[in-house]
C-alpha cells in the first residue's frame, strides 16, 4: 500500500526514510512516484513543511546464494552531517577562532578554517539542534557569541518567516521569526535592501527575496 508523508517542521528526508524502514533518502527521492516532489525540490537537502512525499511499499529481495561457500552482502547506509558556516559580519578573518559545538551526545571543540565551514557527522538518533559557542578573542573563558542552530527549521523564501530567518542569519536583525511583519522586521529588510543596492522600502518583494536567496545560498 502506497502511503504519503507530509513534511513537518524539523524533518529531513533521510530521517523520514528511516521512519519507514529505508536506509537511504534516495530510496524515496529517486522513486518514480516522487517525480513531482523532485521537480519542486531539486535539492533533497532542502525540503519544507507541507511538502508531500510518497512512501512506496517495500519489496522483498531474493538473493541467489552459493552452497557450501561464503556469501558476502553489502548494506547501504547513508550518513548524515551537520554543516555550519560562520562568517564575520564585518568581514574580519575568523581563521583559527575557537568554536564549540554541542549536538546530540557529541561535543566538538575545534577552530574555524579559512572558509568558516564546520562539518560534523551525526549519530543516527542525534538531535538536530546544536548549541554553538564562539570564542573570537584569545584566552577567553566565556564565549563571545552563543546561539542555537536548528536543522530543518528554515522556512521557504516565499514566506515571511523564511525572509526573517535568512535576514537574521545574515546579520540583518528582523527580531523573532514569527511571520509577523512588524517594525523590527521592516527595519531588518530595509537594512538588507540598503546593503545590496535595492529599493529601500522595508517590503520583501520579488527582487528582495531573489537577492536574499542568492546571498544566503538557498
């Protein structure tokens, strides 16, 4: 029996696949019944609440075995990663700055590379929420900046909450990500527009959203 799964906030395609007994996200993503979903989401790492994914019935596999000999099986198992890129809002070099990530039962205490990208392989049941502490000065006992990062909680660019979240992450303060177009959200959008030579009106229209998506990367 074919089922359909509606994506909820915070879900990833791999975790949805595992929920239904599949080992890889491609088992769902590449299935013919999900052609419409693939067209909508060409990057399987970017899925959004409300997306509908078809869950095809699992088929039993029968493997011919050789008698009186060793038979070898290879089981596919997809790995999951948490990736975070840190960029200083003033353009200052962050190479070598200390960063501490707490995600699931892992604590990663390392320094930032020149591109600011940190990658952590997740355990299968690790939480998708990370506590991030940055130490931007030498010999600091407490972090310069601390924040929480949530995988799978970025709404589409065509929603106001998606605009707010991207602006906040880029350093243009829109306040709480709540989908409400208040004074702080308009101020954050205006700051973004001014920085990128757009019409400064505080309205996240088509051109502003397109530029925001380009700058943010998704």
